[in-house]
C-alpha cells in the first residue's frame, strides 16, 4: 500500500517554519543598554577630537583638545573643589584630555568611565589661602593651608579640571601650539593637540572643579583637615 506524501502542516510551511526551525532572537534590554553606553563613550572620545579651544575674556583660557591624555592613574570619579585667593606660577601650559575611572566604578554613571578635562601644568606655583573640599554625601572633607604668612608651594603641579574660573594674567603667552612642542612646564602632550603656554601666570580668585591633581613637591604650611557641613 502506497504511503501518503508528506504534506506540510498549516503551521509549518517554508514561509512559516515551526518550532523546530531557528528563529531570530529578540534584542534584550541589557544589549540595548550596552549599545547605548558604548555610543556615549564613542561620543565622548569624539568630543575630545573635535572640540576647539576657547579663550574666555577676563578669565583663564579653557582649552579642550584633540586627543590628549590626562593623568596616568585611575581617577575615583568624585570631583573636588579647589580655591585660592591668588595663584602665581612660572612655566605654564594647558591642553585638554580624558581621565579614566577604574573598571566598574560606581561613579561612572552614564559617562562610560571617562571625564573630559582641561590639564593645566605649572612648573613652580605659589597659592595663597588654599582650600580643597570633596562632597562625601551629607558631609565634606575639607583641607585648608597657606592662610598665614607662608604660602602653599608646589613644583611640577598639574590639575585636571572640568571647570576653572578667576581673573588671569599671562606674560609671553603663546596660543595655538602643538602640545607635543610645549616647553614651559616640562610637559609634552600628544602631537596634533591644540594648547597654550606662557612664561608666567597669575590668577586671582581661583576656583576649580578638579578630578585629579599631581605634583612633584607639594608643601602645605598650616595644613588643617576636617569634616565640615560646607565646602570651599
């Protein structure tokens, strides 16, 4: 007796395969979130490559650059405020960069673990009435120094900032240098990066929001460290 030919069922046709055929897996929310995060990281890197430098009248020039590197350690991702009634420096350089947080940092948020910063390098600096504070959530860790006759001094000082303001004056300033050719503070940035440098810099009413500070020598006369209900 001849067997009946195989007839595809209504739910299992070439146009409509059944459960045995592979189907396209739907995109999960986690995959979408990961794609968005990678997109934000790419956009942040592109910003460093594309943002031109801007000179703000009557304040310190804030320069962003085209691919500079920030500090060479992983930042906490917690910004801190620095103020001084006056900063005087010899050998000044400034260019932009990216600082990176430790992998998996809880402070990364939607930044992708990176912060776009302005790097300011000063060969030798003095600061009057220095104040530094970091918001710990409900309280502030406050450091003050140089409030007496002896000022704070620093050599090979570098700060990575997202905000900087004050009344600034420069001597023999050069704007538009390639960062790889800087000579005033002993720091060289990557080739092709927009930068500026000057023989001297003076900033009255200095205020910075920083993510990192480094120095070869940092002397803090009259240092006081304490918790406070308010910052600088």
